[in-house]
């Protein structure tokens, strides 16, 4: 046990200092991914109420993320969503894979707090044959060509 403790103390990641506000923001965003709990903070409950659910919330707006951040830090960043610390925290959580957020035009207002939900949505689009008419037509043509009943085997005698 002492050896394990010595190894942990020598580790860089064990001694890394992380801002408490970042950890609290991570916890708040993580709380939205699971079912409502009595110990959820008021801001998380308010987000759920705005989305009309007591369950999971897969994505929120940038403004809702700023409201969460403001309730955690006590600093109002909702007036300027370009607050450098707020954006830095969002970008860091995105790099960790905890959330999905893009600074690209048109996508900057969405913060996906459940990246697996986003992946399932993308998979549903890619795998839906009705959205790919050319592919569906190609499959049907290939099936017709390979049908044993309509195809004469090359080695069979006439």
C-alpha cells in the first residue's frame, strides 16, 4: 500500500492542479446526462425544466451552458458569451471528449453534453436506406443480377 501511495504521489497527473470551477462545470454538464437526482443543483433542474423533461438532456444551448457556468462561479457571463475563461473551459471539456462543442459558424450555439447521443443520431442518418436512394437502387439491382433463379450458371449445359 505504501508503494502504491508513493507511485501515485510521484505521478504528474495526481499532482495536477485543476480549477475547481472547471470540475464543478463538468459535474453540472455530466448531471444533465443522467436521470434527475435530488442533489442536482438548481441550475441543472432549471435546464431540465426548460427542456420539459425530468430525465436526460442530450444537448443545451451555449446560453444555457453560460447560465450553468454563472451559477457555479458567481460571475455573470451570459451578457458576453465570449468570456475567455468560459470558452477555455468549454474547449478543454471538448478536448477531453466530455462534451461536443464547435466554434464553427452555425454550430457555436450548441453544446452536446452527451457525445454518445450525437453519435447515435449520426449513425441513424448514415444507416437509414431511405435517405440514400442511389444506394438502395444499386442494392436492388445487384440482388436482381445475383439471383440464382434469373441467372444461368456458366458451367451448366444448355
